[in-house]
C-alpha cells in the first residue's frame, strides 16, 4: 500500500488527466491546449541554479544542464521525457533533470523532440537517433553515457538502444526508466483490465495515439514495442513501475524476458503506486526512488 501522499496524488491525476485519455475528442482537445500553453524552455529557477546550453542535433533541440561547479563532470545523461509522444514535457521532468545533474555531477541533456500527430513515430525515432548515436560515440569525452526516461520517452530509449545493438553500434552503458511503454498494441487482456482502475492512463487515448504514431509501421514492430525486440545484449537496466498502472503487465513480461536472457536488470514495482511515480516528488516513495536511481547510476561511473 502506498503512502497517503501517493493516494492523494492518484486522485489528483485522475481528476486532471484520466478523462483526456478516455475519448478521441478529449485527447485532441488536450493536445491543442498543450501546444498553446506549454513552453519547452528550462524554467527560470533552473537557469539560475545550473549552467544551461542550448544546441540542435538531428531533429531535436537539446538543453545541456550542468552543475555550477569547478569539479569535472563525471557522467553524461540523455533524458527522454514521456507524454504519449503527444505532449511536451512538464515541470517535474526539469526537476528530475536538476536533481540528477547536481547529485551525479553530470551533464544532463533534455531532448526536445518532434511529437505526434504532427509527426509519426518513425519520424520521431529518426529525429532522436542521431542524438543517441552522438552521445554513444567512443570519441566522446571519457565519461560514461546513461539514458534516463519516463513512459513513452523510456520506450523510445529502449528502442534506440535495441536498434543500436542490432546494427552493432555503441550504446549507453546504463539505462534507468520509469514506467516504460514496452508494448503498443494494448491487446494484452491484463493491460485492458488494469486500465479500468489506472488513475491516469486509459486504452482509448493510447489507441488514438497509436493511430497518429503508426500509419506506416505495425505497433508490434520492435522499434515501436521494445517488448518484441532483442534483449540478449541489453546494457544494465533499472526499471520502476507502479502496481496500479495499465502498463505494468507488459513491463513484467519485458523484465522476465531480460532475466531469461541473463542480462542485468533491477525492477522496482511500487505497491499501490501510479504511472511514473518517481517523478512525483511530493510523495515519499518518489524521493526514495530517486535516491535508488542515483546510487544505481553511480555504479556505472566507474565502468
């Protein structure tokens, strides 16, 4: 059972978000509102606390967030934000980026990538792939490269890693993901049953998102659904999920597949917790999750 703060948070997101994923009309209205109101720039308080540089690569705008410190940076992290690949990032994403930069003495790069319905998933994939490849180049500065992401950003990170492994290219040395969407057909009966009580996500909204994202590729293609990709060479991976979210049944399948292949994976399922709960920093479980993520990524700094 989660904390009372987590219980309250679940009701808050149910009230704010659930309806927007229950019908096509509501989803389109939310997308329109998102485009009109969201800024992708770092918040002013973050710019005051950190050194932030803007650059462009592939089809992305990148914000490199680094501590104001004379110490050399000890890691490079590419952050891929969630939002169904339909919505821009939120303040909670920037909050975590700042925490990781400070606590790991790392440069954390927030990737602002194209979104649906203006772009397909393959266009998004092709926009972000050059960024991933650039980070993974052996010629880059001698600091480890990690990928961190949440929800559909996490699934994008998994797909990019699998794609690089398939092509024999270098990859991130560690992956840390929150509630990755590893399967985009949403045909698993357990997924559909879990959606009925998920306080945040729902099937109609995701099915509409798939129609936007996949006009030219099947949802069970491994570039879309990492569950169906090769995990035999996956780098060490940390995954968080919540017991109340509809994505968890397929996340469990993905974790079991990685374990079966003998790869290193650590899985944390928060009992009574919702989608991307480590991002919700007013709940105590989230603070503990970030502590764990930091410790786990620290292990990769000596590799």
